[in-house]
C-alpha cells in the first residue's frame, strides 16, 4: 500500500536535484523537541536542523515576534533604514561583546562575508600586498557550500567537480597549534576554524588549543575567526564554544539558531578595526537585516538569554552524555561531545542504525559514514532525555555486531 509519505518522497525524487540522501520521513508539524510526520507519528528531533533550532521548534515567543512583524513590514532592503535593525545589532553586539555586526542570511553568506572582511583588513590594516592575502583553514572543515568555500574543503564529495578552487587558502591539521604557527607568513590575514567540528563528527580539539590559537594569532597579527554557526548560541553549554577556554576571537560567524529556525538569519560580529573598513557598495544583501530578520533575530536571542539555554544545555548535555557512556556494543568506538552537541562513533557504517532509530521514534543524522550526531533542542528536559536514551539503547542493542 502506498502511503502519503511514499507519495511525497516520490515527488521529491522526481523533481529535485539529488544532492541529499534524507531519511524516509516527511515532517508535517513540530513543537519543542518533537516533530510529527504526515502519518501522525511523533519523533524526537535529535538533529535540530543542524543546530538551527536550539530554542525548540516553533518557540511561542519567536513565532509571536514573526507574526507581529508580518502585519507591519517584512522587507525594506538596506537602501533604507528600518526601525528594528539598530536594536537587533545592539543586542547582537551585547551578546558577542563586539562593536559591530554585519547581518546576512545563510551561514555560508556569513562565512563569505568574514573572508572578505579578513582580506580587506589584511590590505587596509596589515599592509599585505594586493591579491596576496592568505587565510589558513583546517582539514575536515565545513563552512558551507559556495564555490569559494568548497574549494578549501578536504571532503572529496564537497570539492570534486566544482573547481577551479579559489586561491588564497592554506590547510593545516585540526587541533595542531604548531602547524598553525608554521603556516603563518607575512601574507596571512586570518585563521578560519570551528571550535568543534560538527560535520566532521563532533570533533573536539585538544584542551588548550583555542588558547594557543589566540596567543599565536595575537603575536602574528592574524585575525582569529571562529565559525560558531553550529557551536554558538548555547549549543555546547556556554554561549560560544570559545568560552570554554575563555577565548575571545576577533570575528564571530553566527547563523542557524540566530533565528530559532524560523527564517535565515546570520551575521559576522567584530570590532570597528575590522568591520569598520566596509564602505557603501563594498558588500551587501537584499534580505540581510530586514525588519522580519531583525524581529525574529531579537526574539531568538532573548529566548536564549532569558531561558538560560546555555546553562540548560550544559546540565542536560552532561546527563545525556553520562547515559550514552553506559552503552555497550562491540563496534562502539567513542562517545563524545560538549553540552548538547554529542556523537556516537562506531567502527562500521551507521546508516542502518540511524534508520532503525527512525522506526523507533528518534531522528538523528549519520556523518562520515560511521558517526551519529545527537543534537536535540536545548529546551530538552532530563525526563525527555531519559526517554530518548531508552530509544537509543534499544536500537544500539539491536544493531548487528
């Protein structure tokens, strides 16, 4: 018998480019840490749209802000001022501790903006010769899907077939401070990195690496640029993952949870020394900083602050990680994570396990074939975490050795 889910998936298969391999589920509605498919079955959402839904699905305060703004004005473009851009930027600067913020839409757009900002700073402030600026990146990075960004990816699926690669990038091993120091030249303008590599499988760098990076960048006059699109805004148990080592980068790149999942909102935050170099015509975005984006962004930030979501992520994350560490399976290699950014790494392909979790009522995502990411909304309670763990435990027990 053909189900509604089957029919919807068939439509996508027929009309969409096959650039994703989604699980066979069609989601119809969502609330908090749960989603329901078109057949009415409830699932725990343990992906949170790659950490875009830290506040939980359809948080009432963010939804209310969006509805209120829809009745007024949604888009003005940056050709004019609007009544919400200033207050949104002020709050964003307060949260990040930076002097300026440049709003964009997608995370990849924000990364591209940061690349431009670092290069501009290198030419205008550091004195690098024109067209010679270099930015250092890490192996196994994931910063987006634009042609520039995939050009400095070490993932073959992301890079191959999309060349030629944009010049000006140098790759080093992740978590290796000595390699960073060796790679820096007089033309190095920035170091772009993830404090925890999410797409690579929740890879946590060695303790002290962030502090070492800060020291090296400061001594070498290189901008330290933290891509906190996935790790920021409470996901790891602090507002930013860099906070775990009390490190403040020169640039924050933010996105995903900056809108609570309702609308694409991203931003680059830095001091006037960097973002003050842009002049009219050198960068822009039609939708970036729109009244709708600002209304949603402010509400999303206020929920994170008012509901103390970083602290909740730390507490519930520690509880869930402790439960996960009790799992026993001959092919289970590692349980790791920080806050509610967790992973189970196996010695074999985990797609069958992910599909079994789906059947049992929990949505998660496999990455790099043998790792399952577990990233529920930060509003998850300990009781809900316990219920979700029971599903995971049964699925792992049934996973063939």
